[in-house]
C-alpha cells in the first residue's frame, strides 16, 4: 500500500508541475498587467519603473524559472492590486472555500445516498422514477438560475436564510446547495446503477434467498461494493466543485478565494491568479490521492495490479 501511495503522490507532483507551466503561460498571454493597473496617462518612465519593480521586464522563461524557485520557498510574489504577498492573501480565503466545498459535498451525499438506494430498491417503480427525475432536474438546472431562485424563496419571501455574506453559520447553506446540486444529481444516478449491478451478483441473490431482509442485504453487503465507483467519482467531482464555488461565491457574495480569483482575473493580478490555480490544483491532487487510497482499500486488486 505504501508503494502505491508513493506512486500516486509522484504522479500528483508531475500534475502540479504541468499546471504551473500552463497557468504561467496563460496569465502572460492575456496581456501586460501594467496596462490595466496603471492609468492611461501614466508617463512611459513610470510604466517602465513599475514593470521593473514587478519583474515584468525580464524574458518570460527567466520569469518562469524565478517563479518556480520562489514558489518552492513559498514566495509567489506580490499582488499587483493589493500590494501584499499573494500567498497569504489567498490562503486567508482558502478556509472559507474549503468549508463551502465540504458543505456542498455533504449536501450532495445527503441527497444522493438515500435517493440512490431508494431508486435501486424500487427499481422501475414510482420511487425510482421520482429519484431519476430529481437527478435529471439537478443536472439540467443552471447554477446561476438556481441561486437566484433560492434567494427569492428562502431569503426574500420566507426570510429563513441570509442572501449574502458569511456573517452567520446559516450563510453557507444556500451557496452549498448551488455548488453541490450538480454533484448530487450525478452521484444519485451513479449509485443507483452501481447498486443495481451489484444486486444482480450471486452472493446478493444468495443472501436474499436465505431470507435476509432486503434493506440489511443492501446496507451490509451490496453498498460497500457499490461504493467503489462512487469514491472514484467523488475524486473527479472535486474539480467541478471548484468551478461551482466560483459561481456560488459570486452570487452570494461569499468571501472565499474563488471570488478573490474572479476579481484578480478582472484586474489581471497575475500572482494571485497563479496562487489560486496552484492551490486549487494541490487540493484536487490531494483529494484524488485520498480517493485512490480509499478505492484501493475497498478493492485490494487495484494496489496489486
């Protein structure tokens, strides 16, 4: 198992190295940050001085090598917009985004697991049709529209939940629903199909033939094997959750690092964009590593392959 984990960790390091090359190249292809951050009537000598202070006058390959060297020591440069260190600026928002992602994943699991089990137990009956309809609805509804509808219903009309910010613990509920709705729908469909496939195996039929209750057979015997593709799917969904948090944080004015990244993109704040993408990549790599380890624990054949 240790060798398997080390191999996956080495693979993750190469992924982060590739991400660093891509994000560095794309941020500089968007144009000169000095043209955005400085007024239009700025004298050329001041523009040149600004470019020199920010290291923008050096060749791009040299800038990348310096970026990698500084990043290895935790130095990602200074934010062009806030004039503070980029790494602490983004790290200060990271807990809020991780909390939102965790709440969205919890919402997805709380919705998907019961619906998936019910749909499998009542295959081709009314509960199955209703569960599949809910899953289809969750994958079809646009996240911005869902966010606006939730605000109108729960914040404006019912006044149960706040519509923006993060002043109270309840503020995370609506953004979590928006960020996790698509994942909940996908998990429901996957768990249903996986359970149906597992329940067709001989050992499940034997347990049912012995007179064991169907719920006991599903929860004790079938669910663990059915969870193997679900765990792999969860690792993939983390990347989608990052994309959905961008929408949720923008709609609900949630003070996470995704909203900070959107503002940085508008201002061409290259250091902040680079830190955000690399941190997001690192989180995705670590979560996928955890999913791979869990996957190998559930199915020992994987780590022996």
